[in-house]
């Protein structure tokens, strides 16, 4: 019998005999002896979780991953971290390291997405805040690479943000309404699937959010009096669910509304939080690049 097979057999015998401490120590020794053996890693990690040593298992995965990264084995480190996520899907340390790997590989959206999923499922406020800061950093890097931003083209930047929101939330459509002060109307600077929508500034969920500055979730809009059915009638599109958030400009003034439509399973509070996060960041970019004057000119 080969040496590896003998070692595995002995390791499994320790487990079956209930020798937890000995099995743990021997399993770790085996990993040092066979660092690239994925079958062994699965057995050791699975064993550690079964005996209530999940923290040790995660630390082991992180330690091995960091070692692989230092040695330049990025793919191996990525594979290890993905195994870790199978055991602890929302572990912050694993997600941060995996996000860093994606970033090094030039996969900036994946780098952002892995942090977003972690943020959405954080277990407490402290973790939520930590991941939010990380999400801002990843979003900044994602946006800084956008050719639209480099050109300082407002219209293209709006499209970029809407596509980012739609892809991240897995919504069917996203729309961004801007306020036409002269006509007291809201109209879409962009809307997936349609050319242009114009509504009175006090109608629909968009109007409600614009006037009150309050986000809205409706997973049954046809039963909500605030729903503006005329849009569906005009476009032939049926709204199954909707999430709407305000976009605040200078002096906390609402300058527009960001809206997502038709997500399978409906929208959640975290989805609204993310839309608000994007809307807030977009408003900051408007201020930073002095786009507000541009926006007002384009709505007249």
C-alpha cells in the first residue's frame, strides 16, 4: 500500500475511534506532508467542522491560501478559498482575500460582487459596516476603470451605473429618473428596454420617492395605490415588483430617483440598501466632477 493511502487509512481510523485530538494533530501533519492534495484537505476540513472546530478549519484554509499566494500559486489559493466558502459562505476574511485575488486577476466586477454578497449577508452591524467600507473601495476601483467615467460623459456614466445595478441585483430593468424643474416632471435619463418615460413629479413610486425622499419596496405593485399603471399600459411591460430609492445631491436635495424592476423572488431591504448605496455614490461623483449643471441642462 502506498504511503499516502496508509496515512489516510490511519487518519480515518483515529476518527472512527473517536480520537479527536490525535486525529486533528495527525490531519494537520498530513496537510504539511501533502499540501497540494485536495482530497486530504476536504477530509481534514470536513472532520474539523464535524467535531466543532470550524474556526480551526477556516484558519487552516486562510493560512494555506496566504501561503499559496506568497508562493505565486494564485489559482490554488483561489480554489482553497472557494472550498472555505462552501463551509462558511459569508466569512468576511475569506471573502476579502478572494476579492483581492479577483482584483489581481483583473476581474474587478467579481472582486466587487464577492464583497457585495458578503455585505448583504453580514451577521451584525459591525460586520456590515466593515464590509460596506470594503465595498466602497471595490466600487471605486471598478468605476475608475470605466471608460465612460474617464471621458466624463454623464449619459454613459448613467448607463454604466444602471447596468451595474441590474447585473448585481439580477433585476430585469433599471431606470434613472431626473427632475425637470420647468415642467414639474420626472423623466428617464435611461431605462432598459424603452426609449423614454415621462411622468408627473408626484405620480407613481418614482414620484412618491422624489417628493418624500423615502425608498420604496413593492413586491405586489398592482395592489398599491402609489403605482402608476399608465407606464405599463404605454410600454406593454408588466411590473411584477419594484424598488425605488432617492438620489440626493448637494444640500441633501433630491435630484433624481433610481429604480429597479422585476427581480425573481422580489426585492429585499438589502437590495434597497444597495441601490441607495449606488445612488449616494453616484451623487458624490456628480458633485466631484461638477456634473450637476450638466444634468439640469440635459433635462430642459
